């Protein structure tokens, strides 16, 4: 690993890119051309992008440049290239959810978050890979291609937002949006050494997010810095009347939260999150906690007794909702259809050919859990467990302001290492509770293993208290973050 | 599943309310004999389309007969990423029905997803309500025979409609205009004991939803649809028999027939020593019989669970208050009141409450009358003259040129003896045609009745004085027939305007017998 040259535009921060364009140091077109060239050069090997919208991005850049030349006021992200996880619906740009069943679908509308980004002047440069329908923790479940970890191409980038984390880490976009249902933003962020934030459930509209598990899904940013995460979140957050679960709460200026001051902040260390993990990760978390204490924070030892129930509860709730949400993929109105002599046959063949094995597994699990007569024993019971987990958090937040945990028990693992689905599910063991409780969470890089793989520290906060997570996250970033260290695993990234 | 035949054009809701069906006579006779031994048990599930302007979970408009798939949006099409947002207008309408049926209203009810695969169900699930419905344990007072019969309602819940599939040869066509239209499903307890009661329940519900202005309830347009759960058991038996579900009863004409034919079918099977299969049967109105659609073994497991995209549906005191305030007096209540207050017959009362506008007309006319006793006569005029004139001219009551106060005025003129009943009818016709007030018409024509005793006495004196022979022949000679001669003379003198009762009375006095 060699320190990257700060001169390369691709690694500029979101704020820097926007500022330099606004100041006339560089045009949006130049930014986009450099980015497209870099994608062209690197992504063949990286495999982050499912679709690069070169024409669309160039057209928007040209428009922005001519607006700027005419002194038309521009949004805070004017000219910033953004890559979107392919579960976010984009008008006129193919959206597949990394599934064959949606191959060829061109949506007629934009997701709420895409509208917000476009309104702020951001440029959608393409759609990035993920596990099919966001189900997975390695992006190996994509129906189209594997995505490699920029730090070590023999390893996965995490998932399900693995295309997002890889593209951000490799400098193929300024920022990316992912979705997080059980850790799908934070876990790949940890694996790829970037910042990933899952906002409070309801903070960001789900309108236009291809649903996996409706009561858990949330959109959030993957960025190379906490400041960028704050800026992107500020852009996409806010009440949306088209999403009945959207919260009608004021959106704070997240960018103003990064005071660098954690004095008096009470940081909870839940013992259940420190039981089983790699030694190097434990050591990194200890360094992180110490760094926070050195800057005036206090540590609080806690117990959250229902933590071990999060995984089984999650694997009832999420598949149950998924089995329902994915019922609409029937080959009747959009996507791929396998013709058959009668209707039932057409449904069966279309869904058999269109869904991959993990998606089918979860549809089966969910269908089973929702069967008449089993609802009380499974889905309802799991919802009751959610209440217990929420109470654990409520109680914990009486004693502390944020919780600090590892994001993952291990660093990025090699392709094929988790062939057993349950082993794969365990990769999310630290991130699931946050979704079940609807809380905000962030993963911030907190060092590298001896083998050069990134480690993520996770902060979990009170509902709607993203501000505290960003403030503490920025302190971790400054103290034990990766600094200028860039992944060197692919394409000789410098 | 082929969509039932389209109804012929021009059949309005009024026509579809017509009862009886010539082809049902023989079935009824057969059943009548069977029913001495067997008891039918019927439960109805009625879907009523709520008259909102847009769909229950998205902004698409609702309109009957629009070009196929013109009333859609990303949500109606079930596109990935779309989310439902509940249309509060549907809540107000459903609550009206819930309150009007004295249902318990849940302060927090829930939407649930009901899953099945069909091309006209774009999401692969229907958003409905399951174990936490909006309304429970209500009742509807059904006008039947000369009185009211209370039918218990298990629940009333909100849900979205599916689209419509039609099969043409080997291809199928899906129209999603109807997908997402708000419905309430009204479920009765399985306690309806006769075909007649089932039919009257449906008519009473139809009248009520129109009365409350929550639905046009037009069955021909699918705005009111009925499924029936039917079973039979030996009279005196406590246990319920195996039931079948009868679907597609899509016209008032067929309600009785469809259920009666199913009852007869079940009894015939049982009397032949057979067993009833638990199944869903589709009513074919054209052929007048039902056929099996699917058995219980093939039944769907709908995998209900609370819709995670929708928060609980909250009913607060404010909305309850505003609905309670705006709720009109119900037809069953007026049916009772009219009989008690005005001494009219159940049949007459039933006709008066057949339509809210008619009952409102009647009430307004009564209100314009100085005393309650006018009610009986006003009812007579409404039921005979007004309904006749409306029917003959094809005018709906709401657009009657004659206003309630005018009818009241006409009745007052007759009661006071100012005009005769015969003249009243003439004035009614003119008033109905022109919208002119009866008193004004009378004034213009100068044809008011002479009831003033002094005036008539003076006329009678003159006539008797001018005809001494006839007077003597009547009074002394006992020639009774001459009384008519004198009446005729008075009428001639007054051009028919003399009050006949007073005239007769005064003549008797003047002639001495």
C-alpha cells in the first residue's frame, strides 16, 4: 500500500468536488470524463458496475456546466458523480436488483432519493452491483457478476451493497447509495474501508427502493469520509408523503455536527458484541475505544441480553416480508417471462428461471413462516422478539449516548468461503439488531489487519440521533481511520 | 374464470331492484316443500365500492367505463419500489357504514396482505384487513314483511379491489382500472334463515349505502357484489352443515334464485344420502345454476400478515365526532317512525324510505305543514300522485319541479276545504309540470272552493226562493230525489266551487229536512 496522490480527482471528497466545480477550478464534464475513464480502466476487473450511464452522465454534466457558465444557481452536489445500488429505481435507466427476473426493465420513475440527489445537482454515473434483491453479505448472490474487494481481489467486497462499497473504495464515484436491511451498508463499508451509514428507519424515504424487507430496509450513503456521509445524508433525508413509514421529523444540518468534540460522550460497550470475533478486530476496537476516551469520552460496560435472538428473529421477519414483496415478480407486467402453456406453469417457470438460489431459499423460508396456523409461532413471535431487542436498546441508552461495537466479526473473506448459508448469515450478527430496532448505525474504518484488510467500527445511536453518530464517527476517523491509505489490490490504484 | 356477461345497457339501479323472477317459480315451489324438513343457514359477504375520487392507496382516478388501463400509476401496476399511502377519504366513508350499523369501531385497525397469484392482482397480494378489522359486531335492521329483522354483522373491513381479467379465446386481457378501488367488505353472521331474508338484507344494505352516500351501489357496475355461504341442516339440529361458498351473484335479480338453487342442490344431495363437498361455486346467471370452482383442498393459503408498508389505521375522536354529527336518520328508523307518527302502513312506509331523497322530500313536506296530522295525507299524495308523476316523466325525485313545501300547501288547501280533492289533482299536475306554487295556480284560475257559510247561505236562499214548487215537493211531499236538484242549482250558480259538504249541510237546514 502506498499513499494515494491527492492530485487524482477520483478520490476528491464530495464536498471538495462540488466546491472546486463551483469555484471554476474544474468542470463537471472533466470530473465525469475522468471518472468514466477510470471505470473503463478498472471496473473490468473490479466488477462494481452493472450499468454505466456514460451518455446520461455526460449530458447532465454538460447541462450543469452551461448553467454554471450562465451563473444559474446550482445545488450543493452539482457535478458530483454518484453510483446507485441497483435496487434504487432510476427513470429511463435499467434497474435489475441484480436479478435476472428484472432483466430489461426500464423504470418510468425515479426513487425519492434519486430525485433528491438530482435536485442537488449530483450526477448518476451508473448502477452498481449487489446481492440479488439485496439478499446476502458478499455480493456473490448477484445474478450477473462477482464484485471484487479493491483491497484484495481474491476476497468479497461484502454485501449486499458490495458494488457500492467497492466503487467508493476504488474511487469510481464520489459516493454511493446503498440499502441496509440487516447490515447491507455497514458490513460492505467495513470490508472495503469506507464509511457506511444506515439512518433511522423512516429518516429516508423508501419510495423507489425495490423492497426486500419493508420494515427493515433503509437507504443510506457509502462514502470515503464521515463528512461526505453527513453531506449525502443531509441531501437524501426528510419526510416523503409517498412513504407511509417516512418520519415527519426535521432534518438537522448533519454537516454541522462534526465538531470533533466527544467530551463527556458516554460510549456503551455491550458485552454480547465482544464475545466472538477475530483477535485483530478486537484489538482494533480496543484502540478505537481508547482513542475516544483519550478525547474525553466515557466508556460504559453494558449487557443487552436479547442480542442472541436477533439473528433468528431477523431470519423470520426478513424472509417473511421478502416472500410477500417478491410476489409481484410474476412475469405478467415487466421483466423476464418464461412462456408456458398455462398460467400456473408460466408463474413457476418464470420464477424458477428468474430467481437465484438464495432468493428462492428466502422466499421458501418466508412462505413457510407465514403459513396459516404458523403465523403466531413464527412471524408474530419474531415481532415480539423485536420488541425485546428494542427494549434492550432503550435501556442501554439510559446509560450511554452511543454504542460502540465491531461492524463484523471478521474482515473480508475469500470468495466461496461461506458456502453454507448459515455461515453467511452469521457475517451480519453485529449489524442485524440495529435494523430490528429501527435505529441509526454507522460503520467507520478503524484500521487494517496485518494482512492489509480494513476493519470497521460500528456506532449505534438513539432514534433520529444520527448527529451523535456522525460526530463520534468523525473522531474515530481522525484518530484511527485509514488516512490516505488506499486499496492497491486492483488496477494499480494509486 | 370467465367474467360474467355484461349487463344490457339501460338497466339502472332501480330496475335491478325489481324482485321476483318468472323462471324462479318452480324452484321456489320445490324448495317450499323441502324447507318443512330442512333449514337453510346463510351468511353473506358483500363488497361495496366506496365513492372516493381516487384509489385507496394511490392517486389514480376512479371512473367507470374508462379505456382499459388508463387509470393506473406505478403503484397500481405493482412496479418495484412503489408504496401504498392510505386515502383518508375512504376511512370516512367506511366509518359512516360502521356507525350506521352500530358496529364497534377499532381505534387502531390494521391493513394486512392477502397473498395469491393472479394476473389482475399486480402485487401478488391484496391489501385488506384480517384479524384487526375496522368494524366488528354491528347489525343491520332489515325491512322484511311488515317489520324489521335484525341481521348481525361480524365485521366490516377496508380493502383494495383487484383488476379485471377477461378471456377472449386463447388470450386473456387484464384491465387494472379497477385495481386499487376502495371497497368495504361487509360480512354477516351465518344466521340468515331464509332466501327472502338474504335478498332483503342485500336490498337493505344497498339502500343504506346509497342513503349514507358512501357508494352508488350499482350492481351492474360491480359497485356492490355479493358472495353467499350456504349450508342446510335438519330442522331442530344444532350443528351447522357443510357449507359452500357461492360467488358471482352480481345482480339483485339473481340473489334469491342463486341461493335457493344452491339450497335445493344441497338438500337433493343429502336426501339422496350424499355428502356436501366444502367448495367454492360460481353462479352462472345465464344458465341459472352454479358450478364448482375449487374445492377446499385446492383453497389458497393467503398467508395473511400485517402490511409493513402501512402504519395502523387510527380513528380519532375528531373524525368520529364529525361523522356522528353528519349521519342522517337511518331508513330503518324512519320506517318505524312514519308508521307510528302518521299511522301509515308498513308497505307505504317501506316505499317512502326506499330512497333517501324521497324520504327527505316527505319529511320536508311534513315539516312545512302546521300539524302532524298532515302526515297521512301528505304520504298519500307522495305515494300516489308524486311517485306516479315522477315515474311517468322519468324524473328523479331530486329534480322534481314540485317542491316539498308546495305539496304541503296543496294538502292544506284540500284540508281547509278551499279546493276539492278533484281540483287538487288538477292543480298538482300543473304544479308538478311548472314548479308553480298551488296557491298561486289557484289564485290565477280563480277556482278556489267556496266554503264560507254566509256566502253559501245567501245563494241557497236565493235558489230556494226561486223554486218554491220543488222546495215544497221535497219538504212536504217527501220527494227525496229533488235534493240533488238543489245541489245542482248551487253548483251551477257557483260554477262547481261550492264546498259540497257545507252546501249539503246548509240545504238540509234550509229545506227543513
